[in-house]
């Protein structure tokens, strides 16, 4: 049985943590008033800098001499002896255990209820590398990594302003994941900031492993394929957004940050639009490519099956001749090869880099040619599906891809049943849905609907910097601005 307060604390720590093999307990004796006082250092190996513990905690404590009986030993250790970058005091065992799991070193002194914590954390992290989520032809290449403090420092480097603010939260009863809100004090939309904090406080789950966990909980509408928060791993993109009054959310363990509120037109913007002269013209091509990606397969099905008279005669004859001897209906051909293309893309994502070229290029060509030679599909179908997928690749934000795929399938089915009338009906439904969506009170089609003349300088077309610099977006809010869709309950 433990006979002293120090031993009781150590036994409780072991019990709380399950006596792990990486738990280190170092017993020391220091001299106080010509007497030796038992102390103990407690930390978890692998997540602390053991050299700092040895040089800045253990060695100074061994040299400690306190001769005045009125001196407070805890105060002396905290302010005069321990030399790590931060030393704090905790009084509860629960808080102590949480801090140990974050890489802190606990200093326990016999007969003292107060426990000192020295900041000696050291987490293994990936070196800062190029951004992989949004590659650019010209401009900064650096991207976030999985370490929250590193990502904060990257934003500090980009924004050297006293108005830059950071608010930290800890979410996940099991993972205790740190997240950080980043914004500019004078520029941020205060309504959005209050609502973000309100929704974060209502999150009650066991684990937060990636930024998408946060995105799903704080989104205004879960049942939509469209992303309602901008996800990016580029510090320059986050910098540009928060200087316009938005709030960024950084998540420990994820290289991707979230930016709210977000609108549809942002997902057509690429960072290098601002790094090349007249770069904004490329947005027109992205918008056109996005429309063609959605409508090309559906129009192909509608014209061939329902409205062949609207096609030029020579094209119609060519399409009819290709249909001879094909066993599958046209819509089945389209859906089958779209499914095949999606499987190839998924496989290329999971395979080693050395095999990606073989599978994605050679495999696609061989399978497509073999299907045409075997009479399973007509060449025009293969061409339409390939062009549709190529057009969809120009989207600079990867989180928009699920929405593109979903709408493409819906439009194909609408055309298969009702031709152009079904496609028009699907388009109207899509517009109604987009008009209904809100991102923290901001209409998803803003600034085009409702129309905001001020923000047309940086939507589909980017105006010159002399007209666009130092202007923040004036978002249109409706009343009630927000609705509470935060999920409650513990666990996943």
C-alpha cells in the first residue's frame, strides 16, 4: 500500500493510464532545509524531449539548495529552477493525466498537492512539403502538414498583423483533438464567428480524426453533395480567405483546413488565378468545363434516344451505324463505362505510385479498345464518357468532385426517362437546391444570387488588382441568419 501522498499520486496515474510500458517515473531527492525531500518526474517516453528533461529539469533540481524554511518549494521550482519554456501548476489528477498525454512532464513533490508541469512535448511530424490538394503552375508551393503548431506558424509568417487571432478548442472525448479558429479581429464577420463557436461547443463525440469530422458537424445541410466549407491545404489560400473576413479552422492531425462561410463560385477559383496576369480568364474555361462535364453524357442520351431530329444528318447517320449489333441500351453503356472509369480512378488513388500510370492510362486504353472490338460499346459512347471525366478534372477543389459525379448520374437518368424535358426538370431542381443552401447564413449562390455588384470583381472573372485589392466581400445575410443543425450525441 502507498504510504505517502507522492506514492498515492503515482499509483493513481498508473491506474488511470493502465500502467503503460512507455510511462517513465524518475525518482529524485532534493535538499530543502538540510533535509532530503522525495520528488518524482513522470512523463511518457516518445512524445517528450528527454534531453530537455535531463538538462533543464533533472540537473537543476539536483543542484537545488533551499535553506530558508519559509520558501515555497513549488514556487521556487516553477520560477527559479526548472528551465523549460513553460511551467504551469495543476491541482487535479484528471487534468494531470490529460497533460501527460500531450507530452508534458509532471514534477511531483512529497507533501505538496500542487503538481508542476513542464512543457517538454515533442511530436513526430512530416516535414513541410508541397501542397498536394491544390497544385499550381506558378506561385507558392508550400502546404500544411499534420502538426497544428506548425500550421499556425505558417499563417503567422503569411500574416504579420496584430489583428490576427487564434482560438483553441479541444474536441473528442477519447482523442482530445486540438482545433484552432483563425481570423482577423477587425475584418471577421462577428455573426459567423459566434455561430462557429456555438456549433463547435455542441459537438460531443468520442473522436475527431480529420477536418471532415468538423465539417459535417458544423455544416448547415448534411444531405447535399455540395461542400459547404472550403477545404484546402495551402496557407496562401487560407490567408486570402481570412483577410476577406472569413474564419479558418485548423485541425490537429490533418493537413487540410476549413474556411467558412463558403460559396459555390469559390470552388472554381485556383490560387494561380492571382499569380499570373489575366489569370482570371481561366475561370471562364473552368466554368464551361464544369457545365460540359455535367451535361455532355445526359445530352448525348437525350439526343440519340429522344430527339435525333435535332442532330445534323451526317452525325445522326454515324451514330446509327455505330449502334448496329450493340447488345446494350445506350444508357446502360454510359452508366457501365462511367462506373468503370470511377473504379479505375479509385484504384489509381490506392495503388503505389509506380503502378498508377500503368493502370490509369494503359489499362483504360486497353479496356476501352477491347470493349469496342468486342461490340459491347460504341466508340462515340466511349468518347463522351472520356471527355466528361476529363472536363471534370479541371475543378481546382477536390471536395467538389462528389457533387459533380452525383449530379452527372442524376442528369443521365433524367435524360434516359424524359429526354431534354427530363434534363430541364433536373436542372431546375438543381437550381432550387442550390438556391436553398446556406453556408453560415450566406446564400450558396452568392454573390450572383442575390446579386451583389461589389463582389462581381472576383467571381467568374477577376478584375485587376488595382480595382480588387483591399476590398472585402460583403456577404448577404438573411433572417434568421442561422439554423441549428449540429448533431448531438456521443460516439459515431
